[in-house]
C-alpha cells in the first residue's frame, strides 16, 4: 500500500509541476502581449503629438508620421490575426519594432526642435 501511495503522490506532484509550468509560460506570453499593446499605444500617442510638428516643417511629402502610423496599423492587424498564437519571441520582436519606430519619430522631433531653435 505504501508504494502505491508514493506513486500517487509522485504522479500528483508531476501533474502539479506541469500545470504550474504551463501557467507560467502562458503568463509570460500574456505579459509579452500586454507589453506589445502598451508599446503600440505609446507609439500611437507619440505619433498624434508629433504629427502637427512634423507636418508643419516637412509638409505632406516624406511624412515619417504617416509612415509610422501605417507601420503601427500593420502591426496591430498582425496582432489581431496572429497575436493569440504568437510566441513570446514573436511578440517581443513586434514590440522592439514598435519601440524602434517611436525612437525614429523622437529623432525627427529632435531635429525639428533643433532647426527651430534660434541661432545664438
């Protein structure tokens, strides 16, 4: 009877470990998905703020805001279509792409700010 009890306890422990492990993986994936959405929201907010500044200087030609907005929309569509099944690595790559777009916009805004600054 003791070996059967030990076997049942071992099986229960393994099942609990497997369940905990699968929940942790799901948790990391959920966190990665949330980080992607947060990054997309931050980029969208930054783009809306930057649009007037950049269009005032650059006009409608070669508008990096429009390009970044289009890229963000592509990424949101990808998330809608594939996000539920995406791996953590795929989600991290999308978030990194979004962060890179935000950095490019920040650089454009910095150049505009420098160009508008009075020369001393």
